[in-house]
C-alpha cells in the first residue's frame, strides 16, 4: 500500500468514526440494530425511530439521521435500515468489551510440543499467548482473541477456541482474502532468515493490503487447507489441523526463478512430503515418499 493510499484510508476511517460522535446518532444505530436480520431486516419509519430514541424535535432528529446515512444507515422505500458496517462495528464493540479476565497469566494443562515441558497461558491486549516455561526451542503461539471469548471457557476450551479461530482466518487468508476486511492478502517469504540456524520451522507472513491484519505462521500451516497436501501429510503421520502446537521438521528451497517456485519439504519418521508452491502459496505439485 502506498503512503497516499494509507493517508486516504486513515481519513476515511476518521470520517466514519466521527459520524458517531453524538449520543442521538448512537441511539439511532442501536434502535435500528434491535431488529437486525441481515438483508431481511425490516425497515423502521422516521416517526418510529424518533419515538425509539425519544427525540421530540423532528428537525434535530432528521439532522442526526441524515449524518448517519451512507455509512451506517440506508434509506429505503419503507423507511430506514442499518448497514452491514453498523453491524460490524457493533459486533466489534461487544467482542472486545472489558471483562474481569482482561489480564491473566497461568500454567495450563498441556505440554510443549518441543520438549514436553509445561506451558503457560497469558492474555494481554486482547491477545492469547502460549509459551513453554522450560525451553526456547518452541517459539510459542500468539493470536488475537476477543475478550468476550474468555467468558465461560476453561483453559483447555480457550486454547481450542483460539486455534480454531486462527485456523479459520489463515485458511481464508490463503485464498487471498483478509478475514476481517475482505481486502487482498499478500504472501511474504523472508529470504534473509536462516531458519535452520535459528532452530525454527520456516515461516511465511500473510499481510492484508488494506487493514492491520498480519500473521506469521509456519509455512505448512496455510498449505494444510489444500486437500492434496493434507492427504499427503496424513500418510506420513501428520494429522491436520496443524496449529502452533505442532512441530514438523520442515525446509524450504527456491527451485525456480521465473516463475518463482519453492519446494516445501516436511519430514517425519514415516516419510517425506514435498509441496511446490508459487509466490502466492498456490500449490503446483505434491509428492510423498513413505519410509521403508
């Protein structure tokens, strides 16, 4: 994204948020969302909305309602309906509303996939993090998780929930679509990193061109959503879903320049799987060799 594009997006975001900077406008949006049913939401008439937000001055009410139109409210023949943008913002607020469990740290049941040691769970700034307390061989797992997801879940349920959430997002991002804003997702390999020297599995970065979504994951993680890859991995003893709690010995080699293709090789005691991908992680070929 260019600096000009970024500045333009920032102004758009500021304008959209500033529209809500009045209690009457917030009341209008909330009143419209009470009957939300997607595209089947029943419109509410002007007078009905006025009564719902308890505003007596029709001119004043009309001014605030008109300010919402275009981003959060749409006028239709039968009245007014909320837009998907209004719903998305409402859901985001509910997802991240403060809870008693906003900051937590503690040892959880489970073992480090590298050394078998104890794992610690930490929740800070709306991110769930899992780390080993006994070694540095496992880089751990961190992913954003709304505070609302902490409610009523045990430690094991939280761990499963955040992994399911990350898998869903990564699977969608692999197709080139951001799981949050539907913008284009770029795949970035870092050729300067010597993963073997660092003792880590080769990683790839998925980053949205539009919003702030970004994730760095082992290169096998997004590839597991390709049926040919998951089938080949299963044959050598690796059962998807692959999460940050799995370690598979993996290497990446650049095998052609024009077009750029990379061979991703996973080795287990039961065999080897080699997946050739392009710069966008599109699978070109899958080869598996069983041991023995």
